[in-house]
C-alpha cells in the first residue's frame, strides 16, 4: 500500500488527458463528464467583487488546478463551493445535485471534502485521533450511544482504516504524537489523509504545497496523483507553476474573480491573458521560463 | 488557636453543601468550556432554574418535589436551547455575552417586586424540601461528628445524595469524553471549521454540550435548594458562575475529576482561611489581630485571589491538567 501512490503508470492520467484533449481551450467550456458544474457564482465583499464565475465545469476523475494571482478569488470560490461561505447569487451542481446553500458539513457528507490553506490539523489531538475524527457515520458520535458504549466495534474498523492511510502517508510512526508536534508538511499530509477518511469522491485542496519543505513536496505530489488513481476528482489551488505543470490534467485560471482561461497546463501557461494577469504587462514568455515564482503567499482573499 | 476546630471546618467545607453545589456547576462548565470550548458565563441561571423550579412547584403549585425536579430539568434544557439557538452559529464570544446577560435578567426577574407572589422577591422561597427529606433512610439521631463540627442527619442525607449526583455526573462525562462524541467536541474546541469539513454538524454538538452542562447546573440548583431549604435570588449572582470557573481552572479543565478536586480544595481553603483568621484574631496573633472580623472576611477573598494568580502563573493547566496541551497552544 505505501507505494501505491508512486506507481506512475497513470492510466487514469492518460484517461483524463484523452477526455480533455478535444475540449476547446476557452473559459467556462463544457467538459465531457463534469462532476461539478457552477453557474453564475457571485460573491461581493462590501462592494468588492471577490468571485464572479459565469460558468465552470470540473471533469470527473481529473486533477484540475485552480490558479491565479493574489486576490483572484480562488480561496473564496473554494469556500463558496464547499459551503463555508454563502454567495450573493449562483448555483452549482455536484454529481448532478444542486448543492448551493447546503451547509458545509452536508457538502462533506455528500463526498466533496476540502483541506485548508492554513492547515487545520487539530494539534491538541493525537495523529490517530485526528484520523478517527474523519470516520463517517460513527454511532459513537451520537450522545446516547456514546454513553452506552455502543461504538467499540466500529471504532476498531475505523482505526484499522486510519492506520492503513497513515502508513500510506508515512505517518504511522507519528500515530500517538500530538498533531501539534508535526512539521508543516506532515500536517498537510495528515490533513489530506484525514480528509480521505470520509471516502470522498472529490477532494478540494487549498494550497497543498504552501509552507511545505521541498523534500516533502515530491511525496505530496505523488499522493495527489494517487488520489486520481483511486478514482477521485481533485481540484486544487496552487501557486507553484512547476507543481501545476507536473500533476494537473487541466488548469483553470482566475483573475479578479473571473475565469479568464482554461486548458492543459502547458498551453495555459503560454496564454497571453494569463501572462498579463500575472505580470500585468506584455511579456511574451511562458510563465515557468520567466524565473518568476508564484509561491507561498500568506493570505489570499 | 483551636487547630482542631479549623481542621474540622476545612473537612466539613471540603465535602459540604457548597462543595457539592459548585462541584456540579463546575462539571457542567467543564462539559461546555473545558471540552467543547463554549463560554457559558450564565451557569448561575441554570442553577437558579433548578432551585426555583423545585421551590415554586412545591410551594405554589402544591405538587410533589419530584415534579419540581422534572420541571427544573425541562427548564434547564429550554434555557439552553433559548440561549444556544441564536448564538451557537456565531463566534464564541456571543454566547458569553448572551449567557451573562440572560443570567442577570433571570435573577432580576426572580427578585422583582412584580413577581413577588410567585418567586418571593428578595426573600426567596422556603419550606419545600420536606418531600426530599421524607426519602431519607437515616434516623433523626444519625449525626456525624467530625471533631467539634456536627453534621445532622438532614445535612448528611443531602451530602450523600449530592455526592452521588457528583459521581453520576462524573461517570456520564467520563463515558462521553472517551467516546467518539468526546473526540468531536474536543475537535470543535480547537477548530470548528476543521470538524465541519469532515462532515460533522457542529451546531448540534455545541447545543448538546450546552444542554448537558445546563442540566448539571440545574442539578446544582436542586442540591442548593434542598440543602439550604431555601432559594434566594442573591445566591445566583454572577459570582456563583465565576466561583465555578475558578474551581474548574483550579482542578484542571478538560479533566473528568478536575472540577471535583477543584471544589474540594477551593472550599477547604476558602472556609479554612476564614476560620483561621477569625481564630487568629481571637487568639491575638501578631499582625492578624490588627484586623477585626469584617476585615478578615475581605482579606480571605484577597488571599484566594492571590492563590489563583499564583496557580495561573506556576500551574496554568490546573492541578490535574496536562501541560503539553497548553504548550501546544503557543505554536
């Protein structure tokens, strides 16, 4: 199990690329098999338009990157989609179900689970308890059943599943440590592993690489690719263009709240609109060639 | 100086009525604040609801004591819902503001002239506890003597019932906090968005914690009502809430036995310093005898305050707390 992530045969990757090959490279383009379809999502913060997405679709089983300069509204869009923020208007379908206005915990139960830009590993809990918390439909989370102790059987199943994920994410030795004693990168890994405890169909990662030691970056990338191999859809916000190019099948570029470009990573990075959105000028080089790095900002609207 | 007497007072206070009442109230706050991170500053209101429910049911409605207990529990649940529904979706400080205000409103209604017929105004209510003492299995001469201190049979019965309630409350808390339910509320205490992102309905858990803590508060109200055979609006001042907080922090928040240990030590010291100073004045001890009795009563509150400050400086996690948990906060 531990190395399943690095089996880079990538049938799913090729599948996703093939599906997306004929999709026109334009903002808001329809996809062959979308898992998420958003329409007219609008969010104002006191006069400032943070998000104004007219139409966007996410291909099932793909890794889609959501990129854009600071303040482009990526994280706000994430918050809206996952129910952590309420839009002024807009609707979106997840797996064909309208989930606009559905509270965040129900969105998670429906299979769309997210992580956070500022990692939310629960530091006063042990690593294994963080993992167990992710388990779904736990009888012991209901008060009466908790008092009567009717949860022990299920707890064993959940713990076994948690241990399996911990070994896959190379955190098994840290099992009994407080999550607060982990490094930044390990916390990202823990958060991702914990999200997987909910058996999601779609994983939303908000800057999975922010603040991660370069030595861990590669293994994190392999884990994200592993999610796709396991049949999940991944949507992630990222600033590091090399990371985006390495793992994503499709890239959606946001600027000033709007989707300005879409396409496979290599093509998007050569897109005029994208380059000028990032650099604000008429630079004719592809983003990764300029030597400019779009990494690690501490906050993003 | 009668050291035997001082010691006897300390022992009877450590296990007496006040210790039970504030122990129960602190157990409730432990569920809310200690484990779930809810700042309920209105625990006194839950105690008042319990105490007055018994008194009014027996005296005004003429029903039995047990109906009073039932109404008190229902009242505590309703109060928790009333306070929780508008505030628990908001930031933690809103609950604190609403609960402290609600507790004062309830106390002022209880002592108001307009409702004097029902609640007895500032005199409170008396003569409702007979139904409780009829259950006593102790004979009338079953007095307990601890040195010079005497605990009569009614007091003894109240203590036995009271400590049984404390034990029961601890058992419930212990069963809950080691279960997945406890894991969820501890997660909420630290970061409710993280818990939400994993598909847990945070609002429901906070409400459950608020209700459960409120029920323990109502139990404290029952015990103080029957133990003192009197309910009085001024025993449910904001001070009562903060005594319970002091006890919880002294013993160690988020520890099952934290409130119990806290209440025993707190009352032993609180009453112990009082008799010590009084005895000291009578015996003409140097320095102490410069004061009179009234001044000594104030000084002991200062000493308790000093003690709590020293505790916060040198052992902020309380006696039973885990220092590592606090240390992790700083990261």
